[in-house]
């Protein structure tokens, strides 16, 4: 691998000596790989409660849905927003959009109207595929749906027969002004779309992320990015057709798109989906299907430890475990190991690196750094170079912290329709991550801080500016500053500081209620503190770090409350 020539230490890790095992040039996209699975008979590819779908069945249904989309005028290169929970229709819709030559835009089902509207208009999507309940509560309430011509709805109750508390009560009545996904599939069953003319460099998925400035940006993940990252899970980590994938990460997030969906479609390892993450349901699913592998955020593993039905026996099969997206507290790792006998491996990446860039090789133990109090996030996966640079862009030697730059086949090609943001993020030496870390003398990477103004709540990323903009919508608010504060379960949570215009005010409840109506739940401030003035620099820039430090040392807790 050329990328290792100047980094010989990388080859000391067994995973890096292996390289990609699939040398079949005919497989250039996940769609090609999936086509090879359709002959595998009765082997399940998807489990959803008591439902099981084979690759052949998913192929037939995604063909039919692709034809239905094309009949509705969907053209190659057009975008289709998939705004769904972890249900089989996610995978079927994704395949159908690709089969029709289109681009999947993944939208977080927690998004409220403002957030969904921004994605619909920025991506210029022609199609929206969503749950009936989300259509009723969110999509149908937004006045502007951009270029959307076709709305397809579906239900989480489809395919399976469960009707207990997990799914009952979430159902919404059929939506008269939209098409039903399963009806479209049955109307077109047996029809096959013409082979799409997609090439590996075509965009497969847009995943939106907010930023320090400007509107949300859609990271353009190509088919080549997706295939490479799925192969990292298969060939570098070692997940194969005999594994069973537990889908605990949200499917809209790059972790779910790659580490669940693309990995299953590449290897034929069955994928277990359970609608929304629920610890007890997840324990049941692990035991019922013998899940062997998963990747999720550390809060998932904390929740599993607290599930009343979790036992070493129930989780016995699950021994290839990865946690990414947020720091792993060493105490949590030790407690999990003690309780279930298996270890949690760290994996690091961004939406912009199509998930994994650095990971702990399966079966290895990450070294701990006493000085920073952190354990390593891993070593770069194959074909990947990670550089540590200082503020002037100079490369730093081992042991010195700086911003991580990532170069490799998993780095996305840019942001949709945002050449300036693309140029800022993608430098000739790799993607600017905004994360501060260092490499030790053995080539392990450690994360110690963040350069970017981002809050990480259970792996969900919150950009303070987005929350502040919503708080500024309240007429009484003169200044708003949002910071991340430590939280025992989520790692970090959102805290807002506000000051009021002279003679005006609002209650904390009003502030929180406004944020709840406009933002996904994880972005809503858990604490609101009212100040006369918010500390600023001489040039008027809000001193977020000072507010964060003040909160961390609990000097200013009075007046805070949890909604
Ligand atoms: P996202 O784009 O949502 O995947 O978020 C990417 C960000 O999550 C990174 O830039 C890091 O700040 C953080 N992150 C990802 N993986 C890890 C990890 N293993 N440990 C700590 N933080 C992580």
C-alpha cells in the first residue's frame, strides 16, 4: 500500500498487513456487491422483530420501488430524501434510489420542520420517503418543500406482527395525499429497472452536517467511498458472511449507512433492525438472532448494561463490538468488560470520512496515555494517512497535539453545492477534522480536544450557532450563547446562556418550548442560564469557551434547570 511507504510503523498491526481481500474489479459499488447476494437462497439479510427478508426479496422489492420512482418521473442524478427510522424500508429505499441512478439524502428522523425544510431545499430533492407519523407531524407542516414532486409514506408496523408497547401507538393513519411505499412495491412487483449507469465516482449519499457558519452542508459520499468503507469493516476489522450485524446506530447517520447497511449488502451478513434503539428490545434481538458484531455510540452500551434483561448469556454471541462518534469513558469500558466479558473497541471517523478512518484492530487493546488520561482511538485503517498539524499547517512529531488531517479513499469529495466550504475542509493534504489529537511513538492516535465549536451529545453533533439562531428568534432575547457541558450519560449536553433586551424577558420554560418546537430533541438546551451580559471579546465575539469552563467548574449553576 503506497500510503504506508513513509509510515512503516503502520504495518505492525495485523489488520494493516491484510489489505483488501476483494480484488474483483467487477464490484465497484455496493449495488454490484449486493447483486451477488441475491442467489443465496433462504439466508436472511434483514431481521425486523419477527420479520425476515432475504437478499432476493429485498432485490425484488427495491427493483419494484425503483420502477415506481422512475414512473413518477425520478431521473438519474436526482435526490431522494430518506427520512425514516431503522426499518427495512430504509434499506429498500436506499437500493431503489441507487437502482434508479439517484442520490440518497439521509435525514435524521428526529428533525423538526425547520431542519427538514433546510435539507429539502438545499439538496433540491425531488422525492421524500418518510413515515406516516413524520409526514403528519413534520413534513406536512412545512410550507416550503423545495422541489419535492413525490412524497411516499410508509409505516413502522409493516413486515412484522408485533403490536406491543415498542411499536403500538406510534402509527398514524394512511396519508391520502401521498403514495404508500408498500402499495407501490406490490403494484410494480416483478418489474426490473434498466441497469443504472452509475460509476464509482458518482455521489451515492448526501449526509447533512451543520457548521460554525452558514446553512447545513450535505457531505457528498460517493459509491467508491461507501464501498471502501464497507470493505474496511469486512477486511480490516474482519466481519464476514457468518457474522450477524446488530443495527444500533441510526441508519440516517454515516455509521448506520456504512457499518450496518453497506456492510450487510457487501458481505451478506444479516442485519438486525429494531425501529428505534430500545435497550430491552436490543437484548432480545441479540439473543434471538445471535448478533456477533455491532458499532454504535457509547451510550448504547451504557444503556445495554442497565437493561434488566441483559446478562452474559443473552449477550454471549456479541463479541465484535465497536464504539464510535464520541469518547469512551475508561470506567464504562471496564464495567462492560467485567459484566459481559467482551471488550469495546474504539473507532473514529466523521461523516466526511464515510465513517472509519482510525480504529482499534479487532482483538487489540488500545494503549492508555497517563498524561492526557485518554485511551487511543486506534491506528489508521488501510490506505489512510493521518497527519497532525499545528496552526500554521506544519506537521508535528509524535507526542505533540495538533489538528488531525485525514487523507484516504474514504474522504468525501466535498459538500453539495458549497465550493467554498469544500475548499476549506478539503486541503491538499487531507480533510481538516477539527479534532485535536496526537500520535504516540508506536503510531497509535489519541484525541484530546476539539478545535471546532461542536457539542457531542451521545454522538449526536450539535452546532451551537444553530441553537443560538433559534434562541434569537425569541423577541426578548438580546444575546444567546450555547455551550456543551459534561453529562454523565450523554458525555456532553447542551446549555444555553441568554440575556434579555431592556424591559423584556422570557421564562426558561418558554425558551425551552420554543427550542423544542424548532429543533431535534438532542439539540434542545437541557439547562438555561440567564445572565445580565454574556462575556465577549473586545471585538464582540461570544466567549463560549469561558462559559463552558465556568459551567464545568460549576461556578454558575444557580438558575439552571433541566427541562
Ligand atoms: P460525525 O460527523 O457525526 O460522525 O461526527 C464526527 C466527530 O465525532 C469527529 O470529528 C469527532 O469529534 C467525534 N468522534 C468520532 N469518533 C470518535 C471517537 N471514537 N472518540 C471521540 N470522538 C469521536
